[in-house]
C-alpha cells in the first residue's frame, strides 16, 4: 500500500508476512463484502480502537466481491493500525485482482460505435506485433511472492508411522484456511522481443509444500494474435484504471485454436501400504480417517512411498483485454484458463498490468505487475472421495528496466556489487548478500526475517554501518524500540573512515511500512556521513522517540534529520506529523505540521494534519448545532483542498467544513 507521505517511491511489490490465527469453531468461512463495506469495517474498527491483531483477524474472515483498486487502497492506509491489518488488506487486493471494480470506477460514457471498437482492436494488434514484439533485449529487477492457504506437505520418503488415529484438530483445520506468505524472491529477469526468458528452476516444487507454474507463459504477442483472430473480442465496458478511462473487451479462445499449454510442478503419486489402508490428506501424518470420510479403523502402521510428477494440459482461455483508447496500447490483460473438474488445477486466473516506462531515452510499454490466482489439488487426489483444495496467489513486480549490456546497469545489478572489508583486501560477499536480503525483507514488511538475516552480520562485522541500519529498521517494524535505538546509535558511532567502499543503498533505507521514509539513491565510495545516511538514522530515531513518548528528543531528532539532508526536510517533517497523528499527540502534531508547511508550503498533507490537530479543539454552538472551528482550522482544510481538491482526505475535509457551515472552496 503506498504511503500517503512517501516521496516519489512506487512500492516494489507488496510482499507481506501473514500470521496464522485460529478462531472459534465455525468462523473460518469467509463472507463476501463490497469495497464500501470494507471501508465501513475499517472505519468502525478505527472508531472502536481495535488492535492491529484483532482487525487483522477480522479481515481474514472476509472476501471482496469486487476489485480493490490501487487508488482505493491508498485511501485505506490511514485506517490500518499496524502491519498485520495492512497485510490483510494486501491479501484482499490479490484475491480480488481479476474482479470488476466498484460501480464508481465504471464510467457511464456510451461505448464507441462498432467501427471505432474494431479500429481500436486493429491498432492494438498492430502495436503489439510491430512495436511490442520488436522490443530490444531488456533486463529488469523482478520480485516474486507466493501466498497460499491450507498448507499441507506430503511426505517424500518411505517410513513406518504407527498409532494413527482420527484425532484431527478442528481449530487447526480452520487455521489452515488463512492465507499466508510462503516465500519471496528477488532476481534479475531478461526479456527479448517482449517475451520473458525462462531460466532453469532448480526449486523442489512439491516436496517443499508448494506447487508452481513452470511452463512458458502465454505471451502478449501470442495472446493478441489469438484474441483478435480466434477469440471473438466483444465490447464489454469502460473502466477507470489509475484515474484514466480504458476500453475493456471480453474474449474467449477455444482450446483447438490456441497454443496455450499449462505445466505445474509437482503433484504426488502415492502408494500407501500397511496394516490399514487409510485415505487422508497427505501431510496429516498424525491423523487419518477412513476412505470416503468413514471413521478411522483401529490404530495401525502406514508406509508411504511418494513420487512427484508434473501436471500438464492444453487449455483454452477466456478473459478481458484493456486498451488505452487514445494510443490503443495494452493496459491490462486478464486470462482465465479452462480446466476439467478432474484436473489437478481447478482454475488459473492471471492478470498482467502494463505501463509506459523510460528505457534508453524512450517511453516503452512493458509489464510492471502480475497476479496469478489458482486453485489446486495439492495431494493429487482429484478423483478421491475426499479432495484437498489449496488456493494460492503469486504476485510478480518488475522495475528498473534497462537495455541489456548498457553501461547503466539495473538497480539490482548495482546492488549486487559486494562490500569490501576494512583492509580492502577481500570481498565480503556474504555480508553484502545478507544486506540485500534484509533490505528486501524490510521493504516487504518481513521484519522478523530481516532481523534474523542481519543479526549475525552485526555481530561478526560490527564496524559496518549498513547492517546496523537494516537491523534498526527491522526492529522498528517489530516494535522493538529499545533494540532499534541501540542499532541506530551504534551506526552513528562507527568510524566513517573504516571500512571502505560502503556501497549504494538506494531504497534499502525505505522499508515497506505504510508511513516510512523517502527513497534514497546515491553512491558513496567511502563509508562517510552522507546526508541521506544521517537523515535516515536521525528520522528513525525520531520515530522511536515518538513511539516511546519522548517528545523533546523526537523533535530534536527530526530537526537534525532535516538539517542533515535539506533536500528531504519536508518529507521527514511530514512523517513526524503523521507519527504524532498515529499516537494521538495533537499538540505535537500541530507543531510538526507547522514545521512541514514552513519547509514546503505547496505540500498538501501537512495542511490536512494541521487542521486535524486543531479540529480536536472544536466546539458546537448549542443554538445552531454547527461546529465552531478554532482559528486557523478552516483555513488549513481549505488550503489542503486548494492543493489537492480530489485528494484522499478531501471528503473528510469537506464534511467538516460543511458541519461548520462553511461552503467548500470559500474562505471563512
């Protein structure tokens, strides 16, 4: 979820940690709600001051009936009290990725006539075949995250297990329905002529408890050719994406008219022998029930011999094609593959978003994000009386596209340059790899992972600044404020002249917490006190002081950060304002907002938070029942609306002004 105070930083992936939580029996099933009902739920939870964990548990039990769009997610960020509830909002986004959006994102404009519709499709096909298909050899930073529910791991060995009884825990069964992050991976991908190059995957899919699509994907080049020639595309609707109106067509490509094939790895082929032949979901090695759901027989022994095999099929597909009506370029493609009920994959829905990015001095349309939503039969028991079902969600994000072989290496390639120890005689690649891994984990809010990764490096090489910064950011995310304070102060105490070659820390200093810090991008060949380093350390200490109610120290730390890095002064002070808002300190919030406004008079958000601090002192006229705003409050709301008339807080600002009898846009 994009932070309302994030400075020019588009989130690279929305990778999350999803905690398993058990609930009372019978509450595991999800209920469908609209996006507006989600907003109402979050607003009510905020009013009731629900904890982060309580709200996260509540969100785990709902599912959206319409798409949760990026812009709506942005507006929901202030309503999430912490990382766990924020994570669940991201899960809702993934689960709803291929659904139609709310009616508010469906313009009422009449459709173009038949000739215009066909012309748009023809231009799109022409663009894909003659421009997109001619894209040069590119590289890009690539982040993959895999989520799933119903985690069940099949045994991968031959063994004898005794004393099997039917004592399955219903609470544990319910907990299996929650979605959780299984793994994430950052790498560099290559593409040529618009097609991503496949790299040999050595992952042990299946035995590791996961299944994955490992075959070649349906490329945009192939999809467009098949959709326009065999898919019978039909006008469906107008839709808003990122505030822009796009044309949406439906299509369906028959299995006999496509080269689309699906390959998943891997599913078990299990031969079970022993005293009793028990039919049970694999992985339930301590519990079993009789075949067809009958009660289990007497305790006995079971021997498992498991082999793994791929699932492969040819498939037709249907879906939706989203086109920019002005340029006829592809904005989004949704494909839904067609399967038989007996297949090990019940459905696979893929959404790929495309956007224009600068590459080699030109604007080029490339994939920037994708969602894959699938329902699988992980134990290969599709034809059994009792079938195990798993839902999994895979997200992929692409950024930092470059022409392969150019001197301007991609951001991830730059990140791969190793550190040099203080003797300058050997490369400490292992620590560099840990810094990168912790950086990715922090950005994805996997704070416990980041802490575990980097702790050993701060112990073995305590004279490096960057590991201490990554550790401190992870500890803030874990609310270990005492330990985080120690980490940042240790970084401050390190001699900046040793070791050498402290490398590029681009967005390492920006963990994916919904209100964090500016994107930092610079190179230093010595471990010096660069402004960005000082700014991130001091502003992080400032947040720690706010969270631990040491307000004078917090104010001083944020002022120091602003002085150390004037280019980001307004950003640090906006964050200071937000942290006070989150902790309910309206007096300090007002003071920080005034400082942020002084640093950047054209920043809208500080005016809103200034007004929010002042409105807490409002009264009500007993005769007119109108709200009486304190001096400066209405003006601050009006200034916010002047700068961002359609901003995420505009509705709230307008409602308060209306309650005070002040017309929107009019000076009080």
